[in-house]
């Protein structure tokens, strides 16, 4: 993962950074909690919130418990909800005419799974700390095949 940060001036402070992630498979839960916490440590914001946003339609951001069997159960449920083996018109390149690129892959299932996930979460900040629960972790949830992903972290608040 790589990180960068920039700021804007004003009474309400805004800091943006990007996290580069390489996924290995879909579904895959990639824990970003410590990276987000490090981004927050680099900001003077003491009270506010942090937005964690996926710049992709086939990868989302969720808050969940990092317990391997639970993550395995959730991945299985996602595949039951929108199975990669089902037919999706989106994957029929003989009839599809929009948003086509040379290296296009069949990923209708990942888009459908994304409907249930969402692209972002907001986490409150108090006294400069993420206000997540004991078991809560922030994940990038890859729904597609292995690929480079980018997550935007935006910290908003006051010092």
C-alpha cells in the first residue's frame, strides 16, 4: 500500500489522501484500519469524521469484524447473492455497447454484489482517534478479480 496526503486551509480543515491497494481475488476483505489511523495521525483534526471511499464500482468499503471464519461466511453469502456463474447481460459483449475497453472481463456479478455493499463509510473522530468499536475494522472489499485499487481517505474537522 502507498500513501499520500494534502490539505486545504480554512476554519473547517480538510485533508485528503489516497491509498493504493493490490487485491488478490474477489471477494477479498483488505483491512485498511491501521492505514486510515496513520493518515489521521498526520492531521491536526481532533473532532470530526473520516470518509473512506472506494473509487471503483466493483470494490466497496465496509466496517466489519476481522474474524477469518466470519469473513469467509460473508464472502460465501455475497457469491450466493450474485453468483459469478450466473448469466449477466453486462457480460455479453456481443450485445453490450457502453463502457467497453480492450481488456474487458466478465464482472456483472461484482457490480451486482456492489449494490449491497456501498462505496464508502464515515467514521467519527473524537480527540484525534477513530471512534470504531472494539471489533470493528475498516475494509476495502474487493468483489472482482485481482487488480489495482485506489481508496480516498478524507479527514474533515477542527483542531
